[in-house]
């Protein structure tokens, strides 16, 4: 057998040790564990993104008025302003029907034509909030004692629309009848006109200054139109 010198044996031993260390390093490389934060959750690798689980706030920490998050980069929606004079309420109260206590009634000037007498009956919102009117008002001529003169007016054909009245705004209905001097109908001179807003029971009293009105006989019909926006034609 050949005799090995000491230097050769040392070289072989070093090579063997290096091979063993390399094998141990290779075994440990695939089994590394993630570092753990003090809270016990695994650290996210540097640069990792993802927003799963974020609710209630935008990336800058801002939230919409209702507490929900805004989309990335989008501004929060502004809150709806409160009631202001002359504008519809954001709370939905603008859709409330006008009640008698919120209104003032008046009668405009006669606008005669073709043997007819035509008066605008006006309802004005004197309250501090917006309300609505729709349809036909009620009307009745009365004497000084409050007794009705003649039958109730009939409704003229129309397609009523809903009127939204801001404070100070008005709606009007046309009151018309044939001139008694032409028709020959029985007449009376009322003291007042009672005006009842649509869907209300309480009436408003307006002093009548339009002279005689038909209360019986031929061509004595008084007609009343649906409410329109404004104070007259």
C-alpha cells in the first residue's frame, strides 16, 4: 500500500469538512421561518401592497359624512345644506301640503272678455317654509250673515299640476261666469268669497268687490279652474 504523506492527509480532511458544511447549509436554506412582530402577526415583506380589510376611511384617513370610505383619490361628498329661505327643504318637508293657516287668499282684478267676467283667486304662501298645492280650491259667495248665495262653482276641465310654493310664492285659480247683464240671470251682491285650499276644510274669507254675481236662472253657472303658478294670466 502506498504511503500517504501528512500534507496530503490534511488536504483530504479539509475538503471533507468543507463538503459536510455545504450539505448542512443546503438543508437549512429551504426551511427558514418568517420573523414575527411583537403582536404575533407575521411581518409583511418590504414593498408588499394590498388593502383587504380596510373599511371606514380613505387612504388619507378621511371619511364621508356617513362614515363610509371614499374611493382612492376621490373627494368626500359634501353634506346636503339645511333649509334656507326661499328654497326647498332637504329633509323632505318641502313636499308637505299647504294648509289653510299657511295661506292668504285674495281676488285679483276682473279681466272681462266675450261676455265673461274673469277673476283670479290667488293663494299665497305666508308661512316660513315651502309647501305644495294641487288641484282645485273650493269657493262660495256669501252675504254679510255668512249665508251662501247661489250654488257651488263647478270645476272647469283641466289637468292639475302640483305647485311648489316657496315662502311668498302664489298659485291662482280662474273664477269665471257670464256677465249677468248679458245673460239675464238672477243676481246678488256678495259680501265675501270663501276660499278653501285643496284638501282642506277651513276656509279663508276675502271681501268681495266685484259687484253682482249670478245666483240663479239661466246661464248662472260659475266656473273655477285648477290652480296654476303665479297670480293670474
